C-alpha cells in the first residue's frame, strides 16, 4: 500500500491493505447517535505517512458500547468456565499464527524495531497460557469455616463485575490492551476498550482475532477518542476501570472512579533506578543495562532512567556503557525486518518532549556523554541513545519521567547513600540491583521502595513472571496485573453463608447473662482445641 508522506511515498508491508484497515476501523463504536466527529489520521511513524482514518467516538457512543457489552455479558457469564476458556485456547494459536500481521501493525503505529514488536505480540499468549492453567483454581468457589464448626459454613464466590473499561497506552498497545482484557473476559465480564489513537490498528486486529476465536459478538467493544472527550463517559458506564498511563491522568481516573464508587487498577509512571554494587560483573551488567534503558527506545514504564554505580566500577562502567550506547545508535533504522536494533519514538511530539528534557539538563550544566540529538535522517521521530552525567535536582530529567532513550549515571561511595538516592522519588514502579552476591543484593532489594525489583536484571524478570502480581507503589499506581490478583480484581467476592441448625440466633426464654457465659466458654474451648 503506497501512502503519501510529507517527503514522498513509502510502502508498508503488503499484508497491510486498505481493505484490512477499513475492516479494523469498522470495529470502533462511533456515530451511533448520528453525530460524526472528524476522524483521526493514523500515521506510519517511520515517515509520517497517513495510513488510514480512525473514527472518533462521542460520549453517546461510549454509553452505547457499554450497553452492548453489558447485554452480551449476561450470556457470556452464564457459560461454564471451561467453555469460556476454550475461546482463549483458540485465541492463543490465532495470535501466534498471525504474528507477522500483528508485528506489522505494531510497527506502523509505534515505530519500534521488529524484534521488539514481535516480543510485544508474544506477551498476550503468555498471559493467556497462564490463565488457562490457573483460572479454574482461582475462580472456583472455596468453602470456609464459619462461626460454629459443622453447623455453619461460608462459601467464597467470585462473580464477574459486569463491564470493565480498559484504557491502554501507546507504548505497548497490543500487549497491554489484550493482556489486561483477557483476564477480565475470562472472569465473565464484558469489556469496553479505549486504545490510544496513534496505535489503535494493532489493538483492533487483536479484537478481531478474539472474535475469530469465538468471543460472542458485542462482548468486547472498542471506543476511540481523546481522554477528556470519552473518559468520563467510559467510567460512568463501567463497573471497573483498568488504566495504564501517566500518573497525572491516573489521578483523574481514580477520582472519577471514586465518585462513581467503582474499583480501579492503575499502572502509572516511574523514575526507575538501578544500583550497581561494587562487586557486580560488568560483563553481565552492561549488555543488560543497554536493553533496560534503551529497549523500545526507552518507552517502557519499567525502563531504567537512573543508574547508581559504585566508585570502584564507575569509570569502567561509563566507558563500556557509552560505547555500547553508541554501537546501538549505529544500528538504528526504519525497516519492517530484523536489521535495525534501535527504533523510533512514537511521534514527533513525544520526540520533542524527550529532547526538551535533554536540552534543559544540558543548559543547566549536565554533561551529555553520547547522543542528545534527533535523527531526522532516519525518520521524523528518531532520537539518539543518550547518556548523561552531572544531572542535579533542579533539572527536569532528574525527577520527571522522560520516557525516552535517556539515562543519567550517578557515582556513589556508600551503599546506604545509593539506596536513599534510589528511593528519593515520588515513584515506585521498578528497580534493579546488581551484585555477584545474591544474598547481599537481596538485602538491598528489601530496602528499595518499588513494586517490582529485579536482581541482576533490568525489568524483564519481574514483568515476564505472569504468575506473580505486578504493580507500583507510591505514585506509580494502585492495584496489580498478573497472578491470581490480576484475575480476581475483575470479580466481586460474594460470601454465601449456611446455617444448618439455628444456633446463632438469640435463645428465647434464656437469660442473656447465661447466653453470654455460654458464648465465652464456647470461644475459649474452640481456641484451646484449635477448632476455630
């Protein structure tokens, strides 16, 4: 498909046809009330080419989408769990079979390298596989003891909330959109999904694949538009909201959810630190750090933006790390193959924001050891891998999330000092510790204020552990994804109590003082014999 750009033409992969794009954009709920908003022009990031128009939803469209999802959810929730899981058995294989198209669509909207796009697509089958193994156990009713053993009982049930709103980001659009929606659907809910406009195509293809796998029509709805336009209506018409994005937007969503008395799970920003202890093996530290900092061009919530290196290793670490960053930058490129190892930022606007953070630091005295420049010769939104030193608290990059291929390296001499500096942030999403001594690294990890802590890794170890809940502390979020908690959060816990004989009611004609003595004696005996 040839598309006009500001500088000529480009050819996107032949799998991505106008017919496919039109079919995908038709999945967006828009125009239901007759009002047609101006569509959003979707761009191929590598060139700025327009690849299609994305319909934009109104608040009335959001309400209609939620109503349709709610209607379909009633039947879906009545299906036995094994029947719901069968849909995702088929979806697992479909996503793997269609990985080339998924990867193409991710690259078009994000500009990331093909390897990173392919790895993003694999996140969804990993999440599906985890819940295919665990959902029966997690969602099964659990009978528990009640006040009087053998005579009373209590059963814990987990019932779907109804309609879940999923608001997903542009940096990992396919992975986050579907990996957050899948457990909500498995739990028996309907979903109204709002992807970012810039990266909606790959998300819409994922929704199409779920329908091809047998998801009931109408159960998963997609709305598109700017957050202020559709966000309030989305929360007003939902029973739970899952949001991934900035802390500022997370606050707004949390306030709206509270106003409507619905639950929310928020994965927000980070200013993630790495501590390199004096016994760390630089042969392992440097390659892993390059990915932890520059993977996806630094556009990952859990990527490292601050590195604290002990005096003994500082100079050698900096020498090696700068050389590795420059080598990576030399392998930057815009291509739908596996040749480039460093890709574009998501948009010109975001590239300019990243560049402004670097220029602010440079103007206030920081040293740019490498990088620090846009690369318009590669594409309109490319920016070099950048390493800074001498960053001080008054600089924007020191405290704010830059969310790009920019990192600051700090020198330290005292372990306690490094821990204090790592914790000196309002964020707490991810942290990393490097040491040859795992016990020592574990002791440092125990003192870090972060929801995810990786020992001898940047962030992949924690994020890929789908069986363990993952989330942030402090201003990096509320709630978790993955693990049992990532499924149970989409349910209401219901307590069903049974009393086989009326032993809890007040006994008529018996003086209350005698009832009290009997009650206290019973409590003491049950404790003594470990009955309750």
